C-alpha cells in the first residue's frame, strides 16, 4: 500500500528500469509517465547514457527533463542540448589512469567528452560500434580536455564489476566518483568528484523549490543508489542489483513486468 501525497517529481533510471534489455519500452510504461506529465508532475530521466543515446527516449515520450552520464550532464531532452556540465580536469583523468593501471591489472579505458567517444584498442564495446572502430594504443593520447565520463573495462573478466568498483573506490578516494551500471560487463564508470545521479537530481529539485519528500525515484544498479537514497520515496527493481533494497525505501516488480508503471499508477491516485 502506497501512502502519502502525489509526488511532484518522478526520477527514473532507463536501462533495466523502464527500458527493457530486449525490446521496446512498454505502452503501459509510456502511458503511466504521460499521465503523470499531464497532471503536472516533473519527469526526470536520469541515466548513465550520453546524450547521443537519448533519441529513443525523446521519440518514445516526447517530454521530460534529462540528467545524463550519471549526473555529469544536465540535458535538454527535447531540444537536444547540453545545458550544464560537471567535468573531470585532464590532470585528474591522468591520475585516475595511473592509479587504476596499477591496482586493476588488465584494465583498458574509454573516454567521453562533447559528442566524442574514444577507446583503447583492447577496450571492447557493444554500444558505440562504428563510432570508434580503430581505437588508440593508449587513452592518454586523447586526454586533451575535461571529460564527463571515463570507463574502465577488464577485457578478460579478471574482476567482476562489483570487485572493480570496490578496488577503484579505495584507490580513487577523494579524487573521483566511481560506480557501475552492469554487473556482467567487468566495467566501471568514473565521474568527477561529487558527481552522481543523486547529487544532480537534488540540485534540480532544489532549483524547482522541491525537497526530497516531494520526489520519488526508481533504479536498478549502483549508479542509481545515490538517487534511491536521496528521494523521500524510492523503489529498487526486484530484478536489479542485490544491494538495491539497502538504498531504496521499497522494491518494485521486475522491469519486464512494468514494475515502475505499476507504482506510478498507484502514486497518481494519491491526493495532490
């Protein structure tokens, strides 16, 4: 039983939360968000994706705000424009690489800034195929300006994503924020110190005159934990990372069972 008042802001992760790993976003999910939008609820799509991967979301919903790259970018979804950035300086990028090459043998890196994606030759990717088919020997060659995200992958699966996260958090304490969004990829995602989904969402809520109690959030992986912890009401996905319920207040049905839509439908029945 969901109690309280109707939220004034709904923040949701995308992949594994409202976007299926296979297939399109469900009509039930789109309908639930449209109804919330029509009732005046602010919608924030909060994702690890870069802006160039947001076309699907813009076309599916046709409204909403976006926070991309795990909180590093405030993105105008409908006008395809980055409004604000919280970036890693080049010297921090170099220090991150130096430390992780020692502590995570076999790690290889990719880098994102502007609309660019660069990777080392041994960094394999399933998503930006065709964007950088060649790769570079050393990512240091491409560290020429502040970046919104770095990625580190152990290509031979020497470590799980959780193990990589634990090591990287220890080695990079005080210089960067580290998370991951996929337990099966031996992959970590690195942002500027103090940058997370939760931190940026809190900034946007404050600007709108809202508090955590006015907001709800949904997510499935460690990169969502900060916003699950921050929001007054939050739901971890039942098919997400096993640690999700430690940070969320509630658990939603699996993403492929329209778990988020079911919760939103109930939330919209509450008094405003």
